[in-house]
C-alpha cells in the first residue's frame, strides 16, 4: 500500500464519480490508488438568498473546474 496521499479531483455536480470510477477500473485500475473524486460544493437556495443572489452562482472550486474544461476543449 502506498504511503502517498491521494490527489483529489473536484467534479462539478453534473458529473458522476461512480461512473468515472467504474470506467477507470476497466481502463487503468492502478490510477485509482493515486486519485479520488469529490463533488465540488454547491450553494443551497438559502445560501444564495443570504448573498442576495439567484440562479447560477460562481463557486471558486466549481469555477476552476469549468475554466479547466473550457481550456481543454479549445
């Protein structure tokens, strides 16, 4: 067993960590000893209301994910 900490990959709530994990187990099972997936936090309606916002609200960790995806798709 490795003594190194796993790298956490933050996913937007539109992704499904279980499906990604299953796909990786088929293609590259060793990678799962090095990474783990976590859903990025999503503000609740009451949290948005407290900030005076509605609809989509930029969350720092989610923004990094969205920008990274946009850059990779260029």
